[in-house]
């Protein structure tokens, strides 16, 4: 599995997104089955198909919003295909809403006497699954196209934290941490936190040196990327204080500015993200199941492995958008919005209006 994951990362953004979609489908299947009752389902033929109708409608809505501009950038050379894609994007929300409403009507028409409670509980459960699964995955995909770095580093930190929580807990664990997970200990929690912080700082330096990981992807192609890495990924040399350099053979150290941001990600991955695992443990106890599924032999289900990752993906996206991405709109982003949202005639009118405004400004000055 680790080898397959490394290969997918090497293949690039589109393949990683496809992996996320596959993970989504397995998670949804496990969660759909969690409250499934065979006896009731036999009396409601086609009811399970309705769950997947809502699932793929949500998928179309979420990924359509995230990848629409990149799809336009991919098909630009073909005028016919370009017009088709821009039309689909323009009516994207209407299409998704129509699909959802059709599912809603479908649900109402399939209501069956003496099955109302089960059907409405399944309807609510389906929508909760969509919120949980697609909230996490939408942020994950957004991180991927901002640069694989912002997907790979947070995901790696969760894995490192899990591994060292187990190792430190196994060798040094004495004090129970939380009743929901009796095997978790304070020693394992603290040891994993320290290790995760150190790993975040070092991994950011290693990953930040590869353009393949740091460059954002503006389309849906799979070719190699070349870009200006930006100031976050350019080395800065810092002189070590005298009391430290006296004990070391070097007097200065090279650091990537992104390493300071990595410390924030490491802090969240070690202190807050584990609560995603505690939440999942409590959830399983409530439904009296050991695992969410058996998709991974010997390890349980995909959902069991993704509990902390879901929390981490959301934080990584919000942190990146709030503290890393410039808040002002760039010229390129404005042009992308104009090309996507406006017709050719509207673009011409905008061009003429801008020309008049600039001429009036020059004349007035």
C-alpha cells in the first residue's frame, strides 16, 4: 500500500485526486452499510441505489466547483469542446440541483407504509455521510491542486503521529489518556507530539525542494511542472547564536520559510487531529462495532484509517488559505474569472469600459 501511494504521488495531481475519489467511495460504502438492515432493505427494492444517487450528485457538485477553472484551462485549444465545457460550468449548479431534486422526489415516491421511520432515518444518515465525506475530500482535493506539498505533508504528519503514539505508548505508556481509547496514554501522546513537530520541520525542508511537490496545477494535465517556487520555498540562511555554534561544526543554517508554517501543521496534527480518532472510537462504541468495515484486511475499513486525516485536511486548507495564500486577487485569477464567467460580447464590453476608465483617469491626472 505504501509503494502504491508513493507511485500515485509520483504520477501527479490527477492520479492523487482519483485516489481520493476511490477512498471516498469506499468510505461511503462502509458508512452506508453501518446502519443498513437487511430485512427492511428487502422490502425497499432500489432504496440503496437512491443513496448512491445522492452521493454522485454531491460528487458532481463539489468537484465541479473545485476543478471547473482547471478543466477550462485544459480544453482551451478546442473551440467546440471549450464552448461545451463553459456551458456545463455555467449551468453546473442548475444541473446539480436538478439531480438532487429528482432524488428528493424519488425518495418521496418510494415511501412505504410501516417503513417511514427507517426510510427517513436512512435519508438523514445519507446526508450526514455526504457532509462528512465530501467536506474532508473537497478540502483534500483543493490542497492537492494548490501543490502536492500541501496534501502530502499534512497526510504524512498524521501517519507519523499515529506510528510514534503507538511506539512511545508501547514502551513508556503508563498513564491512560482518554476513556474512549483505553490503549492511548499520555506518554504516547506527548512522545508522538514531540516527534511529529520535529518531523514536520525536517520534512518541509526536504519536500520543499521539489518543484513537482510545490508547484500548483492550473489544469488537469499530467505533465511535469515548472514554476517559480515563491519565497516560501527559497532558502534563507540564518546565523546560529554563539552559544549554539560553539558546540557545532557549522556557524549558519539554511531554512525554507515554509518550515515555520510546517510547525503549525505539526502542532495541529499532534494535539487536535487525534481527536478525530477519539470521535471515531466513540462512534463505533455507540453502534457496538469494532471497525467501520473490512476493506483493508487486518486493519479494518478505509474510514478507520481516515478519521484523523479528515480533520487534518480541513485545517491544512483553512491554514493555507488564511496564512499562506496572498489575500489580494491576482491579475491571473481575475482574468480566469472573466474568461469563465463572461461571454465574448461581455468581455468586449468590459474591455471597452476599462479603456474608457483608464483614459479618463489619465486625462484627469
